[in-house]
C-alpha cells in the first residue's frame, strides 16, 4: 500500500512536517486519533493539532476566522499554529477540553502536498513518546515510535528540523494570546 491508501484506511504515518517530524493520520477519523494517543502513550486530555493545506481548507473546520488572525497568518514567516475556539466538522476526540482546536496552515513542503492529495486535514504531533523531548531529526526518533506507525516517509531524514511552530490562541472573549513563541 502507498501512503495515500494507508491514510484513507486509518493508518498512522511518521512524516516530516513544516517544523519537526510528526506522527499523523486522517484528522477526521476518531479511530486514528485514538491510535495516535496509544502510540505516543499520551493522555487524551492533551489535545493534538492538525495541519491543513490552504486557507480554503481552514474555513471548512473553523466557524469564523477574525481579521486579526488572517493578518497574522498572511504576514507570518514562521509556521504559526492557531488555537480556535469555534471548530466545526471535526470529531470530538480531536478537540481540547474547552472545545477548541489547534490548526496550522502549511505553506510548503511534503506535508502541504500530502494534505492536498488526500484532501483532508492531518494530525500533527511530535514524533516522541509523551513526556520525552521532541526529536530534532529522524535519527533521534525512538525506535518504539518507528515500530508502532504504519508508514515511515523516506524523505528529509538527514535534515535537522527547526523548532516547533509558534502557537497563538484566539477567542472572542480574550482576543489573541501567545502560547508559544
């Protein structure tokens, strides 16, 4: 099977994102979400983020995107994840306790191309067991993770990845809050 079939069949992939190596799969499939929590040995109360390939796709999963967020996304050079308080069309298993969801629009690279082909958002969580340091390159990924996923992308394995994305949170009550810079 190829990566597209694996994702469409509920499989879990290990792949290079626009930031660090990630574990992912179809973000609209509740079973995939459960598998990723098991692979990472992560508590379900720690939410996951998703990647989309375009602003058009983002609008499928968020009720409203305020002008100030549009401006940040348009001007941002660094990968920026936004926590939205008003998600739609996503499984409850993906949402944080407060009902929010973290989404990043990927501007280039393998992850963007993959999302465009499968036409669905994909989960992106660091390729590590819960509580461990995020790997900065492929060689630092725990062998346990490699064994637990269904497919490992054979790209950019010698590249040292950048830091994780900047995270900002938006809510109608509080506006913009920087979570991680």
